[in-house]
């Protein structure tokens, strides 16, 4: 099951496809403003995650406002999971994956399956992000 999210200004749309080949994908769409097509969306680029053992990329996602989004891949790394921070470059249809997040356990990266990235949330001011790790019964901020 994938996720879908739309920027607050309704210009950009993200659609997660965690079952896509090579670890999942997020399809991006941009809103068309030209006469006759106003309000429709056109295919843009496809985001994939090149991290080791990626699986389920796009199982969760959420836009903050108009530039930042967070995308989960909770079945990656044998169930440990990832979350990816994505930035849409203003005035363009291009995206940058700026950070790859993993769950921490004590002072070291966990080796247990925690399903990090099962659910994600981002504040509307794009300053806070929350990523769940339900197996540990934790939410990372």
C-alpha cells in the first residue's frame, strides 16, 4: 500500500509505490496552468532511493508546506527502515533527496527490525518531522 501527498499550494503531488521494482518509487506530478489543461497534473520525475537494501520506498509520505517532504521505506534493511527528506527546488520541477534517516537505539544504529518510517508527519512550517518506529513503540522527532 502506498501513500499520496499534495503540497499546500496544490502545485506538486507525490504518489508512493512501495511495490515498484528496485525497492519502491515515488512518482511526482506537477500541476498544469496552461489554458485548456488548467488544474490537471502531468507526470514529472520518479524518485527512487539508492541506499543499501531499500524496500518499500513510498509506503508513507507527507508534505510539510510547499518545499519539504518526508518519505518512508519501513521494510528497508531487513525491516529496520529508512526515511528520506526531500526538497523541491523552488520554481522548478526538480527534487533533491537531502538526507537519509535511520532509527537509533541507544548510541548505535539499531540492528533490530523496528519498521522505522511506517508513518511520517511534517509540520506545516517545515521545521519538524516525526517518524514512527512501531516495533519499538517510538516516534522520532
